[in-house]
C-alpha cells in the first residue's frame, strides 16, 4: 500500500476513535449487529474453542470478545495498520498478541495459525483493481493450517465509489487458483460477501 493511503487509513481511524471511542462506529460499521453478523459468518468456517486465529485488520480485537463471550477461548493474534486501534486492543486484551502494521510487514512462518480471518480490512478504495487484496489473500492463505475466511463489499449491490467494491465471482475465481474447495457466501447482508478457503 502507498504511504499516503496508509496514512489516510490511520488518520481516519484516529478521528473516528476520538469521536466514538470503543464502538463499532469507530470502525465504520453501522451497528454492533452488522459487525457481529460478519463475525458469525467468518466463524462458521469451523473455528472452535482452543484454535489459534490471526485476525488481519483486527481493530479493537472485537472478534475475540465476540467469540469468547460464551466461555470459549482463542489463541488470538491481531494485526492492524492503526496504532490507535491496536493501542485500544492491547488495553482490552492483555492476553492477545497485537501488532501494528500491514500483514506484509511481519515475518510469520507458513501455516503458523489454524485460521486466518479478515473482516472489513479490504474496504478501502486503493484504485488498483484489487491487486493489493489478491496479494493479501494469498499471504493469508499461506499462513493458515485449517483455513482462511474473509469478507469484502459486493460490487453488484454497493454503489459507493469511495469504497473498494469487488465482484464476488471474480474474487472466487482468483481464490480457486490457490485453494481447491473455496466457497462463496452472499446471503447474509445485502452489500457483503464472504469467501471460505479451507485447507
Ligand atoms: C471496518 S474495520 C474492522 C475491524 C475489525 N475487523 C472488526 O470487524 O471489528 C477495518 C480495520 O482494518 C484496518 N485496516 C485497513 N486496511 C488494513 C491493512 N491493509 N492492513 C491492516 N489493517 C488494515 C483498519 O485500521 C480497521 O481497523
């Protein structure tokens, strides 16, 4: 990602954190319910208590809180480009590993995590026809032992030009070049789709 794109994302979240504090609105989710619907669909790839998860663009680490709410546990590693959100995540989750940066900034071993997930962290318009997202997905898949699941904004329904919108079938075609059994889910929110890439 270009330096100025990275700065724009960091500044945007610094401002939203000042305005909203620890709330889904600070992450540009319209509500907690909408955030958690995405979490549920990601978790349904098969994440179980005791598994290790790398969450790319983890924000406050809310996926961990949501998953563990009924007594389950996760070995949780989160990376996020925003130092402000990672700071809050560290305060909320002293038992997690939280790292500030893009995924490509870190040197994780291949297959270091059971699952690699991403929710909402490929929604920024980068004007690159999805090249950054495709590189990121390939990197995520390389780091998982059990599977990767991610969501994106659906270009068939969402018209906002200031956000990165993706054709789900085009993305599925790309994912199928990395993984034989990819699955597309587009029946849970109008503007969103999720792809599962199991091992
Ligand atoms: C819509 S928020 C979602 C946060 C979290 N996944 C959740 O659902 O609660 C998107 C997050 O991705 C982060 N982000 C955006 N682009 C990123 C990138 N290329 N690498 C790492 N984090 C990124 C933002 O800082 C922000 O915290």
